[in-house]
C-alpha cells in the first residue's frame, strides 16, 4: 500500500495583516513532506510574514474558505509538533539570553522554550541526546560556552541543534547563512545537504540565491505577498526571472548545481 503523506504546510485563501498593512491577500501555498523546497523573494515579499504564520504568531482574517494547516493541524501550538517539524528563524536567534550555555540552548528544544527554566527537568537520556547533537554538528566544544560570547555561525548551529534534538523529519530554515563568513557558510550549507541526504525534508526561506543547494528540487518565488512562480528549480532560477523578481539586472552563474547572482 502506498503511504499517504499529509502536506507539511497547507495555506489556502489566507489574508494576513501586519498592523495596518495587508501582506497576504487570499494567499495559497502547499508544501509537501519529502519535497525539499526553497521559498525565494526580495525583502518585502512576505517571507517573514509567512514564517510568522507557520509559527502561529500571526493568524489570517477569519473567512469560511481560509485554511492554515501544519501537518494536518489547523489549531494549537506549532511547538507541540516539534517532534515532526523544527523551525530555525532569525527572530529566535535574537530572543536567547546571552548567558545561556550551549547545551542549555539545545536542551530547550525538548520544551520548545527560549532557554531553560527552573521548573524544567531533563533526564540523563535527554542530556546525552543534546550532547550527541552538539557532537554531530561539530560544536561539542560549545556545550559550556555562553551564547552571547559566540559568533553568529556558532549560534546558528546551536539553534539547529535545538530543532534537531527532537529528531524531526521536517525542518524550516530562515536565511541560515545570513551574517556568516565564507567558511561558516560552506560548513552550514554542507550540514543542510547532509540533513537532506539523511531523509529530512528541508524548507528554506531566503533571499540569498547561493543558499539553495542542488538537492532542492522546488522553488517558490514570492513577490509582493503573492506566489509569483512555483516550479522546478532548474526552470525558475533563470536570469530573466530573478531580474524581474528583484527589480535589478541579474546574471546567473552556475557551478555543480549551485547558483550565484552577479550584476549583469
């Protein structure tokens, strides 16, 4: 019997405001488990709003035809799905206390909390799991270091560890290499490829062309709160499309399945 997978994310006919600004007007998008996808768009296209809808920090206007489902669930806290879906966002990176230790950042994933608190108990198995995740990500030495003393790249790895500690099969990553130097960028991109090769579904939300690994098969182009194009990565990542999407002349350079945009 063929396994039927729930859509990872299903949004239909959603109108979403941020303050007095209408960002989405009857917006629809479905993302599937097992299909690695990049959501690409310039600043102001609706990427951060989409992430807040997924995290249930923003809700669409009430309408009979509106649907927002995450792994089949329309209601409830998205963090209750942490064993199925891990989200690593730029907003989350800014919320952590600088005094939190590396291992505490990862452990907090078990409770989907920002940091660890006195009422939270962790058994030996959870602590062992957190240390294993740190080791797997190549940052075991950060276990006892303060979050605020770390580089952006090191902080990103701890937050990825926070998501992975629950071993979710699906991950949403928000501009994962923003602010990283070249070495840290290459290291993180390889980690993303390793996660996909291990069978995890990755949804990448970004405006950086170079962040899209060859393993990503689908690209969704966002423009002014609408899905401007949606399809195969090789077809949509073209100089003409990116020139129109970003409003500037672009020449696309390709190497071994990776793309980089340079001035035309």
